[in-house]
C-alpha cells in the first residue's frame, strides 16, 4: 500500500479484526485477496459489480464446500439479523450476532436500521470475523429506506442518510416503466457501497385486495402484466447496480387481509387464479434472471393444501410449482422464520426441517438459529434429509457469493460510501419519479391548482410515531405559496374539543388541505384513520373548498368519500411530500395514474392531468 497514503479507517478495522481471527499471516492472506477494494476510491470505478453468469467459479465453490463440515454447511443455509446502529464491541446485541457468525457459521446477515457509514463499518467488522464471506441482505423495496436518516427528537434535527426513493406503488403510478430500472439501479449502487449484496426486492405481489395490511404500497399495483414489466425492469436495474435481486412473496401475498407477521393469512386463490394473476410477475422476474425467490407464509387450501400449512413448508409449492412449473434455478429463501405466519403451530425445529424438505435453500432469521441448525443437522444424521440435498443448497449459496464478488473481496471502504450514497444524481432520480407519481383523481370544485391569492389552511393527520411526517410538505408549500400555514396536527387520540378548535381556525381560510400520513407498519394491522377522526375530517372537507392528500394508504378515500378533491402520492417520504406540494400549487403538473382500483370510486389507470 506504499504510495497511496494512510489506509482508510475501514481497512484498519478489517486488519485488526482479521489479525484477531486468523493471526498476522492469515490476515495478510485474506487482505491480499481483497486487493481490488483496498485502493483509494479515486483509483476505483466504484463498488464492484456482479460477476457475469457462467463465469467459472467452480474451483472456489467446490473447494469451499469441501472444506465445510456438515454443521458448517447447514450454517451456510442460515441468515441472522442485525441492526445497523452503533454498538460497542461488548454490547450484548452485537455479541449475539458475533456468536452466530463465529460459532454458528451463518452464511449471511440481514441488516436493518442504521446510517450508511455505521452499516458499512459494522459489516466490515463482521466480515472480518467470518470464516466464509457473509452474503449480506436487506429490505430495500424500493429504497435504502432503513438507512435514510435519523431524527433527534429533542431538537427535531434530521441527519443525513441514503437517498429516499418513492415506493413501488408510486413507481407504478408514474406510468414510465423505465423508472423501475432507474430506481433499482440507484438503490443497488448505494447498497453495494455499504456492503449489501442482496436486495429483498422487488415485491412482485399483485396488490388486488384493498384490505391488505402487509403489502399495500410495497406492490407496483394490481395489474399483473404491469407488475410483471416493472419487476423485470427493477431486476435488471438491480443487477446493473451490482446487487442480487429477490422476487417475493411466493406464490403471491397480494390477496390477503391478515398480516403474516402476526398470523397465517389464508388465500382462497385457485390454481387457475394463481396462474393468470399471482404467478405472472414471477414468470417475468425469473425470465429476467432474478437470483432469489422468497416464500410467503400464507396458506393455500384451494391449491392442494390446507388452511394451516404455510407455503414456506409445502414441497408442492416451493418444489413442484417454483422449480418444475416455473423453471426457477436460483436460490429459494424463506421469509423470516420468526414471523407468526410460520411460527404458530410449529416448533423452531419442526419449521426448520420442514422448510428444507419443502425446498428452501436459506432459512431467514429463525427465532433461535442454533436450535434451527442443530435440528437440520440431526435430520441429516437420522436420514430424514439427504446430505446431497444440503450440498445442493450450499452450492447455490456459494455461487451467489461468487457472483457477488465475495470469492475475491469481502470488505468495502468508507470512502466508497460517500462517493455513492445520496448523490445528486440519485436524488434527481427520486425527484423525477415522485413528480410523475402524484395522482389527482377528483377535483369537483376546480380547486387545483390552488390560486396564488388563496388563504390555505393545512391540517395534518399522523400517528404520534410519525415525527417527520408533514415537515417537508409544509416547508415546500410555504415556499411555493405565501398564503399557506399549518393550523393543526391531528393525532389518533385527539379529543372532540381539540378537533372543533382546529375546524374553527380552518374555517377562516379559502382552501383547506387535509394531509393524511398513513404508513404501513409491520405487525400493526391496517393503515386506517380512527373512525371519529375520519368522520370529522370528512365533514371538514365536504363543507368547503378542500383537498385531501393521501400520503401512504391510497384507499383512505373509503373513509372520506365526500372529499371534493382527492390526491394520492402512494407513500410517506420527503420526496413525495415535496412533489405533492408543488403539484397542488401548480409548480408542476399532475401526471400520475392510479395503479390500483379504489372500489366504488376509481378504476386502475384513472387520473386527471392538470
């Protein structure tokens, strides 16, 4: 490294961790294999991309496989979960993750909730402690959203983070299919820079149930053909950005009304319905070379099963349907094994063995990884699972690692994070997609765009946990229109007296804008407004010139049917708030078309151009 200056902090950290793990000589050997990543960022073209399919990595795959004991092979089939936040080396949470890496020999990590630099640094430390390079994954659908930023409540200070992209449904509303490619590629470039190799996206579920509490705006829409096209674009963009792509949740989680994080949804789809609706996007994603398919914890009693066995544990779904009928040759991964959709009625040991028997190659986040590994090992030793079955899965996993470049380099430099994450180019993509996504479905009073001289009262509704919701919207609205001011922030538990006070102040305005922030939260049921708040808001908007803006749940019009003007953004994020404010004030046009129907109100493709 002579002549290139001081090594970046990440490299020094990696050296230290490798010396602890392998000794000085072993550390030198590993670092030598990572030489492509050890030069300064200015000497590289950026984060490494994916190796070409068909590139000969057989020697590394077979050599690595041969070096592993049975328990180590089963360990490669398990993925542990870790926060991306700062933790001391002796922190108990970090110690648990480290135990899974060193003792259990897990094949991968799923990272969540942290800042980009901290994630990169933590992953480097963990990669340095792993015998076999870790395949790192994350839910980035479609954004490095869990690494966006942090808020310090005492000051309401927002820190920097990854680029916040519009949701999949917002991409579906933009009517430009190429947006899925652009967003997929940008997210992948940011993910790869922090050390993430697998995006658990795209979500290819066809969201054809308005009461779905777990998919919603994570889906591109309800038209199977359009979802299929966007899924294909997203997969290709992800690959070109250097990351592996995952289609989920197989065989289709769109037509459910139960959150699989808290229970087992029962889907009534027949084989014919699956073939013509839910499976259409999977065929497209597989044809586009998607690397992984994630199973859904849903019951399918109309397709040769019962109402208690999740698809994750069914060989006819994960084997016959996925492998034989659809021809998928990649890696099958379960949804989180800690979810109640697969946990109810099965022990950790039972669900682990049944998932492998059904066809899973990777078990994602079991509640107790050690017990899960031990159970699968015991099943092999007792002849319940054939050793060849384990070897086939591990070969597939090692091939993914080789394709991700992990056979030659496992670390990233912190320099690469600053060069690739939240860049001006990526923010421009997010702004452009958001501008096309804002959708106007109704304007019976001709209120939009709002006249420059109008006095505007902004009323915001958001749960108490949405500290950030509405800040960008109000800020941009004030920038575009001098007559706008926020007159009230409504929360779920607000009293009738407080609501009446807000209504009284709003009555003095020319136009009332009611902004509703309804984000889907895992395990917390449907994103709806409490009935007394919805009734109050419906009356407020029906009696005067007003606009309802649905940030997040697009189906909220069912609770406010009399709204004279209705606008949807299909997500809760700064970039969509800014786009909505600009559209309402006439700074940019309304161009979006709804990718989902609103039963009783609007059909797929509806939208007014202004």
